[in-house]
C-alpha cells in the first residue's frame, strides 16, 4: 500500500517518477524513497550524534531546553509535547530541534521562528547537523520539483518559495514501552509543513491510517526515507494530496528516528495552486499557519 520509489530515476526518467510520486501522495500520502541523494555516511553520523545528545546528563540537556527560546529550538524532554490534540496523553519521546542557521548579525533574528539554534557542547554535533540540514533541504527541494511536474507546474515553481525556509530538523528518541495505561510514543497527528523526510533505525512502531482504513505498519526499507505530505502542502494543493494521520506506538526497544520537515519561507503565501479547482481554504502566510499548529501542540493539556 505504501510504494517504494527509486530516487536514482529522478535524472533519467523524471516525468514517470513524478507521476508515481503524485499517485502515492494522492492515495495514502506516504511513500518510501530509496537511494536518496543524502550521503549514507552523513545519515549514519546524524544518528551517532543524536545518541550523544540524548545521552547527556539531564542538567546539560535542560541548559538547552526548548523552553529557553520562543523559536522552537533545542531539547524537548518526555511529556513536553502532545501531538494528538484530541486526547489527554502526552508523548513519551524526547526530541532535539534545529532550524535554519543565521549569522549572528542577521537582521531576521527575533522574527517568528528566526533565532539562534541551541547547541550542546559535543564535538562535531553542530557541523554534522548543519551539513545534514543543507543536504536534506536539497533533497526536499528536488522532490518538490517532481511534485510541481505532477501538478502541471514548471519544475522550479517551488524553488523561490523555499530558499529561506522554516524547515526544521528533529532528532527523536522513544523509550521502551512500560505498559502504562494510555502510553504513546507519539500521538496520532498529521505533519504541519510541505513534506517530511524521515529516517528510522528499523525499530517498529510507526503506523499510518489511510482514509477509510485502519492503522497499518510502515515497513522499514534500509537506505530509504519515509516521505509524507504535510497539512500545508495538502492545503496548497487544494486537497489534491492527502496528509495522512500517523503515530508511533511505544516500542519494545529504544527507537530512534530523524525527521526533516520541509517548510516554505515564512512570507510564502499558501493558496490554491493553479489547476487545483475552486479554493477550499483562505490564503495564509506559511509562518502564520505554522504558528497556529505549533501553539496547539505545545498548549498545556487538561488532566484526564
């Protein structure tokens, strides 16, 4: 049900691959992207550095807590988030969030979602994460060029709308299940942005719920990204593509993943693309849409 597509065909057969990508994003909103452009060695180093940051003493992680900044960057401990806005349970995972790195004198500091990243005192961590951020963003833009083809738009349609992005790199660690009532690794949710590129370590737990169907497991394909549509792209395509609910069940063993959320520039106007029919949504700036979703995620939950 979730197709495996080979990225190496992007140069030799882009139109056919674009059609296959579009078909997957219309049906389940998910695909597995084999042979991505991001080097395997860099992906492995990201996992190693993620282990290092999560293994730090709690006092060192609290010094770079996400609550220290209004820009959603840094470490978020277990229970910080509740992705399922309809339920009282909080997520057991911990995460570390990185955004677009700006020069210290960049005038955009202080704008919504624009600010300094919080870096742990770990050798090579910052350099690895910035290299991966750039590589994953490039992979995302290349995939968006195929999406544009599928929608009948010029391949470079999205390029100027994603050149100063709100994209976020998120490292994730899920603890083993304890059997507590209502326990969840990550509650059922849809992603907020355009597309998500997810690396996993192969430990089961990720599930999706196609429209009209029940929860199904996402298979692990070595050397492949899990790719899915976010709500912003669904809105942009006027519901042509499907943003599908997904969740992470408490795993039997510790589970690690690395998500890269491909987001547009903050001032990009999200409105129905040409050829997608009568608009179903009012136009909105990408930054305003993201703010509305993050505020709901981090809002305190009432006791069950």
